[in-house]
C-alpha cells in the first residue's frame, strides 16, 4: 500500500492541526511557533513540509533552508551531521546549488498504511530537533568565534578532545 498527500491531510485535520495543502506542489505546509529555533528570516517559526514521494511509498517531512550554511558550509554541515547521528530519524541534506541545509524525517510505506501516530511523530520529531539543533549550533558558533582551534561536537560530552582521550 502507499500513502498520499490527501491521506496525510486527513490525519492532520482529524487531529485539528492547521495546515495548507498545495495541490500544485503535491505537498502540505505547516507552521509552528518555536521557543529557540529561528528560521533564516530570524522568526521563531518552523515551516514544515510534508510530501509523499515515490508514488506514496515514502512519507517525507522536512524543513527547507533550516539553517544558514554560514561562511564554512562544510563545517556547518559536519556539525549538523553529528547532531543527526545522535537524533533518531532526523537527517540533514545539503544542496550546494541553493545553499539549502534541509532537515528531513522519512518513513517508508510499503505493505501497510501510514498511521496517525507515525505522521504526527515525524512532524513532532523534526520540530523538536530544530529547537535542539539551534541551541547546539549557537554554542558551536560561539566556541569557534572565541578562537577555539579544534572544533568539537555541538553535543555535550562529545568534544573531539574527549573522544581522542577515550
């Protein structure tokens, strides 16, 4: 079986989640007010997108342009990859052509149906990760701006100095 944007929209409607279905793009858009996460405009707002690629055999939840690549896109991307490694289900993608650091959560829908709990968990997980990653990236940026030579992980207890000692 597979899923569709209309099935995802029905789930969201059933739970009272405000959303916009963009038929032309085949996607759903959601907006969440955040406490710490700031989008590229500086707003405390996570703009989430839901789509069903591969003829509905996957459900994909993403935040496009989640973070600025900064002056060194490779280091920012590395920090985000470290965060993703410690955050189940959430991954990061970078499209250099568009300077787009995208957060994603994907679920395969093969022989069953996408459930309400699965979809809502995917949305919840990505917004929660954006909140946590914002704080981690800010602390990494402040450490590097103080002239720190080695760039450690943005996660507590995971600095490269500590890993080398282990």
